[in-house]
């Protein structure tokens, strides 16, 4: 079913205003026009600070100014994603997955991990900083510029051996094809929810094609979710996004399994934080949560 924002009129007014801001790129000169942009980084988590100090070798007193400068560059010149505006990319969310210890161990032992829709590549840096060999990691995003800026953010251009592939995940002729049936683990954070339901089915089927056709191949990540699953109008009026709960996400993978001749075990749950409050906006339904998931081929 379709989800309604707290007030349809307020939602439409804000959606229309933000669409115009996007069209005019007025956020470049005034990013605070977008409700999810937070100018100051007030609460950097200790683990994030530790990564910048010990992996990126940024002096302690320069960490916040450094992150802020590069974040603003990415937000203004590449794309103003909410995860950049509200500092969500600093969650290093792969480390919060219930499967993280398993994933870290598997990549340390030579298995290959792909971060799909990697944005600033922050989760690659998390697993590499924890000891995974970067040559076992791959990253892909629609925008090459995010990866280029990430090298300035994490100061690892001379050391990181991650293979980056610029690609549209739904383009069968993209360079992602070189990884088909070669990847053991795919991480996808704040990625599936960019698409409507049918788009998510197609993305999941592409994920199946990228993974090795064997038991234990893994998909993990998090996505926008809600207790009552459904779609809602995107910032662009002609687009929709689909928010899952655990049940609907499981059904999606049942369908994907039927259509690809595979079988998947799904473990998913909704978090506690109301992301509509983090967004400071009517553009997502009230009660939106992160749906954290681990999907394992059996």
C-alpha cells in the first residue's frame, strides 16, 4: 500500500520546493536550503574519530575541520545525499551489522567483498582499518566523483588497493559484469531504498548474478523501512521509493529466489531511530526506520 506523509499538503509543498532546489542547484551556494543538511559536526563517535586519527593519520585537532571540508565538497559538487548532509555516512554502518565479525574474517581469509552504492567508500575503510586486505575489496557507485573525493577524505590514495568500478547497477553492459559470479559478499547500505519495488527486485537479481553461485554467499546492509511496508513519492514527483518491513523484505527475496532458481535465508529487523526526525523533513514517512538485513544463500 502507499504511505502518506504526516500531512499530504505539507509533504507536497516541501517536495516541490526541494525539487526546485535540486533543479536550480541552489544548494551549492546555500546547502542549508535542504532540511537534512547539518552544518556542524557536533557528535563525532569515538570509533569514527579513531579511524580518522589512526587509519587516515589526521591530527586530532584537525579531524572535524578536515571531515567538514571534504563533506561539503561532496555535498555541493557531486550530489546532496541525506547521508552526507546529516553526517550519516560517519556511522560506518557495516561495523554495526550482526554479521560483521563473520564478514571481516571471511575477507581476511581471501574472500571478495563488494560495496554496492558505496558513496564515499566509508564502509570499505572500516573493514580495511580493521585488518581486511584492501585488495580483496571492491566498490561501485554511479558517480566516480564520490570515490575520487573519498581518497581526499581518508587520505589513502597511495595505500588503498580497493578496485573501484563506476557503474549503473541496472546496466547489464556496465563494467560490473567483470565481477559476475566472483563476489562472496555484497554490502549495500542506503541503496535498495533508492528504487521502487520492481526496481529493487531487479537490483536483487543483479546482486544474485554478481555473487558466487554457492551456499554462504552473502548480502548485508540496511535500507529505509517502516512497520507498515509501502511506497511513497520520491523528491522527483514521477518517482517512488519503497520502504520494507522484515516480512515484505523476506517476500521480495522469495520472489527473487523463484525467478533466479536460488534460495535465500533472510534475517531482518527494524531499528529504533525515527529517521524522519534525522531528516528534519516531511519527505519521508513518519516512523521510518533503518531495516538492517543479512541475506544468505542456502
